[in-house]
C-alpha cells in the first residue's frame, strides 16, 4: 500500500495540453484529481456536475487538506463509493472547501449565483431514523447514493465527489455564507471549526466557567481551544509534544490558559495539578494517540465527559473499570453535525480568535500531491495546508 508521502501523481495524456484552459474554454468540463489505487492520484478532465433540485453548483475557490483526506487517499476508509472502497472508481477526494455559487438547481431561492459559501460535508438522506433526529452525520444510509441504491445520502469527498476539483455540487442544507472580509483560505477553516464546535456541543454545550482539556494541537484541537474559550471555558488546557511547540504557541494565542508538553512531564499529573486535584469537566481527544483515551479518562473529574474526535489507526485498550466507577461519559463524533458549521462561521466572522494562524501553506490545483505530502509529513512544520483552486 502506498502512503501519502509516497504519493504518485499523473496527468491524463489525452488532456495534458488542454487541462489548464479547458475550464475557461468549455464550462462543460473541469479539472479534477481522481483517486486510482491507494496513494495514486491522477489529474484528469471530468464533466462539470449539474445541480438537481435543492442543490447548487459551487465553483470551488480553495480546498484544505484534512487528516481524513490522507486516510481516504492512502487506505480508502472511511470513504464508501458505490458500496466499496474509493479506489479506481473515478472518485475525487477532498471535503474542506469553499467557493462561489455558480448555478442553482430547481427550487433554490436560499442562495444566489455569486454568493460565497463554505460547505458542510454531510447531507443525510433525510429519511432514516438518525436524520430525522438531526444526526445526519450518522445517516443510516451512508454511501447509498448510486444507481439502484440511491436513498439520497451525500458526503462530498467520502461517498460523492469532493473538492480537489474546479466544481462540485452541494445540497443547500450544507452551505453557509462566507463574510466578505474573510479570505478563501480562512473560509476553508470553517469546516474544521465546525467539527470542534460539534464536539463541544455533544459534550453538553460547554457551560461558561467549566474546564476543558484538549489533547492534540492539530487543526481540530486548536479550533477546539479557540471555540471553547470563545464559549467561556476556563481554564482551557492544551496538551502536545515537543514537536508541537509552534502549535502550542498558537494554542496560547487562541486562548489556552495552560499548555502541557508530554515529553517533559506526566500530562495527567500536570492536568490534576492545574485543577487542584479535581480534574477537568470536559476533554476533547484530537490526537488519535494509542493511550490518549485513557489519559483523557484520568484527566477528567468524576462525572466528566470525553469527546473522541480523532481516528486511532489500531484498536486500543481502554480502562473501562475507571470509566464506569467514576461515571465518565465517552462520546465519538463524526464530521460537523447539528449545523455546527454555521455557529463556527459566526465565531470566525466575529474574529473571536485568530483562526487564520492555522493556515500555514498554500499550493495550486496542479500541486495537490505536494500539498498532501506537506500535510502528511508536516514539512516545514505545516499545520493546515490549503489548495487554491482558482487561478489568478
């Protein structure tokens, strides 16, 4: 299996000379990266998708690289395309994108052509039990969107074509307006902030004055610090490693009251000390580290709550006895449910924290494999890498 650092890229020979101008000359076609085998991306020419009822065509302006993109490109899951893994299915990955409404489907009056928008990933089927409960990121018909098995579910970049392309189709329910003063690059962070907001929502809304620990200062972890502090959490403690020194510094600028470097001390003891032995009310686990769930369990107080927002690569052992005996609640989240993206957009628009600091590198559409390598290998201490789709 090829990992993202060994990513292969090719450009269709038939479209090599035409790709750079095809979108301007012929709006029926667009440039898009297609996933062939694991770790194999190919820049190709695809038809521009057309919006159906309640959908719009988005001309993509920028797409951020997410850690889950690395999973999809290298391993396939959690993408599910036509009932199987996304490889060799003419599938375009990428899900954290923004752009401009280019065309309206039938019945759309919520947006107008020319509106700048950021997107949520998930548009649930609207018919299953979970969607009816508002849990559309847990749609029971996940991936059911192909001929013979189309129940209406869409998750761009996971089950339907995503944002490493010039155009994408989105349901109106997945769109949020981008403020005029916000850059394209920062607008891609609305989705990231939406995931953090959803996690804090699941934990109980984070009542002002309650304590929060965030494990892992990646993009979601940093956003959890910013959103948590904006909602009044106190204190906010951010956990990282020596390699994360730059990220921990950004976390302090996002509002972290304390930062803990795990290489230099026992992080559980440090959190207990900072909370006068009681532990925190809430923990957001954003690292995916093997022992992070147990560490979070030992950091929270009795009756505390833990949200898991990161993928562990292997099954992990968890101290269930400690969880049960201390009445600790554990939640897992997927995506940015409960319309959290809209609330995150409001916080970013109000500049409640300097979200743009997370964006460190920018590449062009033809440089997607390089962008993915920078994100996967943390080249030049990359945090959030953005691909600008539109050419100057």
